[in-house]
């Protein structure tokens, strides 16, 4: 620790005028609270379960400009991607995360798709990754970075596609954070909360899409359970 930092901390300790016993008690209380955080007030809207929770997530995500499609399993991802790319006049070229859910989709076997796994580059038109959780109260995706799921997949390409197992849809932000705390190797290098495609209203009265990230966001809700990378 630097001398300057130690000096500042020493002044703070002196100002608090805590005895070593009180400091130890405060540290113990803090550790206990971090281990078992108490939730604050939760919105009644998110107090739903099962299909109602999934429907709420889809409705809220669509309200903020995302497109949501429900799939029966990972095998349906290939056909859905081709249909989406055709409908939006996009080239059939995708860079994807190295995730078991996407491995199960066997995208590389589709002759009409050019698929690469790894970090996206500036020319890549479409990024495909997997979310750790979907938050029903606002239609928000929670993405946790990892070597196999580069953060840029959800931000650099103009079109972002995110696969989300329906079993990973939770009601509230508190549930999503609790889920994240259970991830091996917690905490990840970065956590991103994504609510709809990128937009800005800096130049009124219009809303500009894609100003700071993807101009399109497609969420693939996948029912089939597969081995998870989380």
C-alpha cells in the first residue's frame, strides 16, 4: 500500500474514532450482510412465476424495442437465425460465443451460414452470445463476461442476438444478482445489463438507434435445457 493511501486511511480511522473491537464487529457485520443480502422492496409486477414470468419478460423486452422469439430447443436456433437474417436483409455471417447452448445448435453444419467462434471485429455484422439471466420486471438481459463469451459480442456488431434459456428468466434484479453470485469464479470481469437496442435522445425530438452499440436486438428464448457454461 502506498504511503499516501495509508495516510488517508489513517485519518479516516481517526475521524471515525472506532476502537479495534468496534472495527472488528463492523467488519463481521459487513461480511455477514454480503453473504446474505437482504432484498429491498420488490415490484409487484415481477411477482409472477412460470409461463407468466416468461410472458412478462417478452412483453417488457418488446416494449423497449427488442424482438423476442420463443424456440422449442437449441436445434431450432439455426432456422430462426436464417429467417431473421433474411427478414432484415442481413448477410448470413455470424460470430458467436463458445457456449454449450450454441454448440448444441450445431450452427457450423448449416451451409447457408458463415459462422466463426471468438471475438468480433469491426466488419462482423452479427454477434451471437448467451445471457446468464433475463429479468422479467424490465425485460433486461444480464450478461457475464468470460473467455468463451467475449463482451464485445453484444456491443460491437450492429445486430446483437442473445440466446436465453427460459429456465434462466427471473422476476427481479435481486434474483438475477443472486444467480450471478453462484457462478463459479465469481465475480466476472464485467457484468452488463442490456435493456433493448442501443439508443439516444441527445438530438431531440428523435430517438436514434445504434448510436452507442447495436441498432437491433433479438432475444431467442430457448426452452430446451443443456449443459451450462456458468
